[in-house]
C-alpha cells in the first residue's frame, strides 16, 4: 500500500486529490474537525501537540499492519498540530481500494487505533474570545523584520530548509562602514571594486636582458640605454638598437621583445644574439586587469588575496560590513574551565573554545561569559547594556536540565521574539531562534556536535546575512565508503572528512555516537546532509554537504 | 540519554526534556527510579505513562542507553 503521512502546522487543504490509480474503485475520505465546545464551554481553538518523529512512525506502522488485514491501494494521512481554530480540520485521512468494503474497514479501524497509540495530544482548549493573533516585536522602521506569533503558542517544529529560510528572512544586512585595509580582513566587502587603470600600466620585462623591436631580424645590436625596475624612460627604438632592461622594468615603447642576458654575448656597448627564443619575455599592458574591470564583487569576504588586489587597485578604505558584536553565554552548573580537573558529574567547558574558534574567521567582537543555571541568578548576572549593543546573542544550553526552558524565557525577557524553538534535525533539534529588531539570538543545544552543526547551518547563515554575504551553501559530493545511517526519522548532519583519495575528492563519514561526541570535531571538515529515514548509503552515493572550516586548511 | 516529556507531563517537570547520564543501560525500573528522583511529581502519572525508546514503544525487555532518545508518553488524544 502506498502511504503518505504529513504533520503540519498549516491549515489542511479543502480539496485533496486521490492518488492516481486505474485500479482503485473506491476513494474514501475522513476529516476530523475542531468542535466549538469542550466540556460544555465554548472554545475558539484546540491546541495540539505531537512527538513528530514517533507520530509519523506510529501512523505508518499502524497503516502497514492494517493493510495486511484489509488490502488497500493507498492511504494518505495529514494531522495538523499547533493551534487549530474551531471548524478547521485537525486530521485528514484518505484511503483508496479496489472495493469500498476494505477501504471502509481500514479507515474505521485506523481512526480508532490512532487514538490509542499515536503520540499526539489535544493539549488545551483556547477559550472563545482569547484567540488573538498578536503582532509582536514591532520595530521603529518598516524595513525591519516583524515577527508574527500567536499569543501563548509554542512555536512549531521547523524543517531544516524552513529554518534556514526563516533565519535568512529575519536577518537584514547591517549598515556598512569604511575602514582601512588593515581592519578589513575577514569583513564582507559591501561595494564592487573595479580596476581604476590597466595593470600592468605598460609593457614590462619579465627577464634581466635586452629589449629590441619584436620583428628586428638583426644579430648585432647597439645598446642605447639602460632601464631599471623603477625607471620611466619612454623612447622609440630603431632596428639594430637595444635597451638594457631589468626584470619588472617598464619598456620604453610598444612592440618589443626581451632577450635574456644568458642568450647574448656583450662586448662594450654592442651585443650579439647567440640564441633566439620564441617567447617575448614580457607582460603586456592590461594583461592582469583592464581599466573598469570588476575585481572584487560586493558580498565577498576579504581574505589575504582579495586584500592584495584591493591594495593593488588603490582601494585603501573599502566599504565593508561593520564588525559584528557577539555575546556568548555558556550555561550549566556542571561546567568547569579547561584547566580544571572535572569532579564527579562535571565536564570541562569546550563550547566556549568551539564558538570562539568558529567565529574567528569573521573577525567579530566577541564577549564570552558563564551563567548560573538558576534563572533569576542568571538574569542578575547579565550586563543588559552589553547585550543591547550585541548584533548576535548566543546561549549554549546547559546539559543537565531542560535547557530550552531556561534559554527561551531568558531570551524572551531580553525582548527577543522566538521565531522557532525546534528543528527537525539530528543533532541540533532543540535550536531556538529569536529576533529583536535588527538583533538576533540563538539558543544552541548544549552538546558540542550539536553546536558545530547549528553553527554551520544556522549561526553562519545569520552571520552571513547580517554582514551582507551570501549564505553558506550546500555542495554535492560522493561517499568514499558505505554509510550505515540507521534510518533516523529526522534529517541528519553527519560529520565527515572530504579527502582526496586516489586523486579524487571523496567524503568519509566520521564515527559518532551521540551529539555529545567531541572527537569527531577535530577531524571534520564537512557535514553530510543525510535524508530522513535513510537506512544506508552505498559507496559513491551522491549527497549534499556543508563545508566547514578546515576544508582547505587540512 | 535525552528524556522527552510531552503534554501534561511538561507541566509536572517544568521542562520539555532532560539529560540523564548512566554508565550502563537502564531497565525500566531503574529509569523510573532516576526520573522520580529528579521529578517526584511524575509518580502519580507513572501508571498511565508509556515509555518509548528511539521513537518506538518500549517493552519489558527494553534497555535505555546513553545515546538513546527516551520519551514519556502520557495517554494520547490525537484525531
């Protein structure tokens, strides 16, 4: 039986097409809708909660069991979760069969057993008159993001693609600044820089030797001048005349060639060519760049090579992204600094080093602090002025308590509106993303591998967007070995190493057992995107990956 | 291991999830022992709660290890 299952926070469509099949003689549909009263009281909506991974599995298991008993052709189940207003569909189930009898039987039994085994809950009724969609986090300017959230409603689980898209749309590039070349390393260029003139600005010798007309067939020459690298001595040459030139010297006119000094015999002011070469031994004017040519495009992160090019082009104060101000808090009373030996139940803090290293290439202004696990004690510790100046706030969750329940109220009290609080991803599911005007915040799940993953797909996306750079993008690569992915119902970011095996790049998945693993981080230079429910991938299978730092550095 | 709480159990524990560390896999009784130590309020719900390990209902023989995702499933009410 063909099975299609969806959990969604969006309204379920009014018309759903049956699967195209010539074999079907029956298409049976059921919609469960939200009634207007609960226990005799009028209500406006019902709030549903699900354990999504398990709910999808259980629905599938149930349908497969029933299909053995009632052979049907296809089943489609859509369960809506979150706040569902009265009158709207909470569950849709459609079954097609060759005949109506088995389709009716399957659907009836499915709906009964759904209410026994599938982890979905009616969480609470929303009384009539209290369901108001609140528009919160209004900023002064219309161009700033405005986040819509339903009051008192826990934001839903996001797919990886949805989460990335939302981060992208909530973060706007910060106003650029002009700084010196020294300060601009690692920043994002916010103007397109063009060549102000041809480079080289004239033909130049690439050898120590003698310049003469390119088409001069003479064998013996009179030396009429000598030109060093810094000289500017324009003149014309006649046949039989040569000029002594140093490497890098500006040639006196066009249409010349240079003969290496090793290929002549010189006596006094005359020389004789002993060997004729095919090459001209010069760099032509405009050979490197032509006036007006685009050199570095807006959005490029300035590295050593690009800075050299800007310097060459005379762009001494480029327009770049401002230095992002980042505050990072670790939480968790079990953390001790790396230099201390952890006692029973304690662990060394590695997330501070991880975050510092991950942000290093972006030249941010970073401040790191530790917060106690007690909410009020943590709140008292916060430097609110510093946080107000931060473009990006990162909170690493504590490992020993339900960290979402600490980070989220903290961010909310700081004025951040929570855009989402979970991503359907392994590791890194409990990722919190909040927005407050132009400032954004992430609550990162406490485990180091989850940090690593969330940094590269989420924090790096926000960083790129705030800086005006292109967001990190996925590449495609091939596996070096078979990957046993164990059919996780969520998409998985699998740490891996891109190696040049036998001359061709191949992705080697690294061993990891839990999101608490740190060992694999030292070797990883890529994160494989393993699809949900994928049991195994063969050698040479192609899949998407995100490059991580160290991919080029080794 | 990560232990998830759903529906009314979140009101009892005050959180959606917690981490439990154990050097060796736990059986059902051992798991409950540690959970009740941390969240005594769960005791009244114990009789009605089913345990799941890695997105499947657990049975009497299931062992819960450090890398598992464990969920406490109170009576469901979907549909």
